[in-house]
């Protein structure tokens, strides 16, 4: 029989975590500060009102997890796996999340600010009130994700993958629009 762990109201600081119980875990009002999670695998974990500050979450598996009112501040999320997860009122601020996998996730009221998301995977995500400001998105995959009301105009990238039929309502800069037109096979005359 699978147990459920509840960890509430605390600060975890300057610690290396190598493994956790395989049971379901719920974290409520926990502040992780300068914590390294060395490739830890979480199984359907839930984070509510939590903060990750200057943490290393590289290659951590958060698949099928719930993040509600969570902040990631100046944290490293290289190769983090968040597929089929739910994010509500979450902020990623000044993080490095290259190769992060968010595919098939639902995101509502999520902000990515000054975050490096090169080669991140947002395949077939559901976005509602999601913001990307001053992020690096080179090589990121937004295929089969509706981009209506998404503003990439302050972000930088040479190329991102999108589905042409899901671009309607997406805001981009003039230079980015030319890049999208070229990727659709249009020839641009100067």
C-alpha cells in the first residue's frame, strides 16, 4: 500500500538531497534555499506555496506533478522533466532551464522572466495567461501548443519550433515575424 507524506511549513537550506521515498509527497509552504536535488525522481509530487531559491534541480523528474503558487528564483533546472504536470500561479525568475521538458503540461498564470529556456520542450502544452519576458528560447519546441495571447517580443532566439495553425494571436517583434515568415517558406525581399 502506497503511503502519502505531508511536509509543511519549513525551510530546507544548504543540503544535498539524493533520494526521497517513492510514496506520494505533498510539500506545503516549504522554502528550499541553496538545495541540490541530484537527479531525484519525484512521483506525482505536489508543491503548494513553495519557493525554490538558488537550487539545483537539474535532471530531476517531476512528471505528473502539481505546482501551485510556486516560485523558482535563480535556480538551475537543466534537463528537468515536468511532463504532464500542472502549473498554477508559478513564476520562473532568472533561472537556467535549458533542455527542460514541459510537454503535455497545463499552465495557468505562469511567468517566465529572464529565464534561459534554450531547447526547452513545450510540446502540446495548454497555456492560459502564460508570460515569457526577456527569456532565451533558442531551439525551443512549441509544436502543437496554441500560442494565442503569448508575447515573445522581448525574448531572444534564432529559431523555435511552432505549429503554423497554432500561431494566431501570438505577439512577436518585427524581426521575429520575418523569421517566422521564412520558416513558413516565404521569400522576403529587402
